[in-house]
């Protein structure tokens, strides 16, 4: 039990009983006399708790004659210390995912969490110092653009966007109905219905140069349809029609890959020599090929033949560079 939890337990015991003996506190809190004394002094001096020792009752009680007795209350955060730490860690994570993701409406809650945490054993600054979030390959997103996308998404309004198409080195304009924002491999993507192409598309948020929220209501696509169309295959390049990749990893690499999730519908098993067989559905092979290639000689594509050929050609082209 850490300090914050002890404070709430001390308050609860004092509210539940007419008086509480020192031994009862020590037994309930499972602390030494010195620790209990420090806790009591902190509550009196820093938290202004009007607690006194009543010699007639032989225990501690709230001084009802104190001017602030009816006003006193510990900060109203009803979480355990572990939950508070988890919340602060999540807030720390979200701030680094995208500046401005936590809007001004949530700032007061964050301040309450930090204030409550600072009164305990671990300060907010200590959590931020000790927990590091390292991101690799992050492509920056303009806060104004991100906020416009979020606003249209949550208010269920259409968006007019200008986005850069890297493969063809061109900038296009689209009217879209945003469906969901996806944070994938340290970057943001927007799943949306494209009103020009009359179909679902996934846009990389970092290449959206401009986004404007329109007054038109967004077209609604069911979660089931989104998952079936965009989540059927491997990675961010997904689609409704899939094939199944059969991959065999070396015994050494199997120790890592066997614990990884490549796709919700993947299947895998160990072989007698310690190798690992992994099957994963995919619709567009581009991202899958990149992931396969990073394992080098520790993986072999067994099927389908088209995927095996594609990886073979990529490896040969890479070897030619050296």
C-alpha cells in the first residue's frame, strides 16, 4: 500500500468511527509507528485535515469544532495508486502520439490526476522521467490538420481534403466521410468513404496538407463493413479479397515471431526442429513483403508462388546493390 492509498484509508477510518486508536491504524495500514506519524503530520500540515488525539476516547478523531471540518475532503480521485499511475502513463503516451490530441476539456482532469499523484510516493515528473516512449519512423502531422480531421470524424461531418500522392508525385482533392482514425506503426491513418471513387479508402494523415470540415453529414459505414473491407488482410494495405501467406521461420527467429501478432486471424505452430510455421491472410503484398525481407535468411516464403517470386526478386535486386 503506498502513501496515497494510506491517506484515503485514514480518512475512511476516521469517518466510519467515533475515534480510532493508534494500534488500529497500525494494523489496518500495515506500517510502522514512524511512518504513521509522518502520514498524520502530512495530512495535518499539507492537506489541512483537522485530526486530533482525544485522550478521553483514547484515539484519533476529526475535530468537529474546527472551522473547516465540514469542508475538508481529500482530492476526489477514486482510483488506486496503480490506476493513477496507469492514467498518467497513458496521458504521457497520448501527448507524444499527437500534440493537441488531449483537448482543453480534458486538461482539468489531467491536472487533478497529477495533483493527486504528487501527494503520493511517485510524482508526475518522476513518471515522465522514468517512462520513455521511443518512436521510430514517425512522420509529423500538423496539429491544425489533425484537429480538423478529429472534429469532422467525431461530429460526423464530411471533410474536404488535399493530399499528396507519393507514388505519383501529385496532389489530389477529395470529399470524404471520415470513419475512424488508426494509429499504426507510429503513424496516423484515416479510414474514410471517398465520394469521388465511391468506396472505402485509407489515407496517410501526414500527407493530408489541408482539411476543412463541411456542413454535410458524413456517410455512415458499419463497423462490420469497415472490418471486413479494411481489416481482412495484413497491415495497412488491406482489402476484401485475401490470399494466405505461408512463412517458415528459423528456430532462432521463432523465439520472437511465435509471440508476435501479425494478424487477428493468423495461425502458427512449431515444427520438430524448432522452426515456426506462420500463416497470415493478406490482400496487398507490399507491406508484407517489407516485413518478410527484414528477417533475411531467417524466413522462407512457402506459398503462394506469386508472393515467393516477389520476395525472391526483391532480394535479388537488393543483392545487386552490393
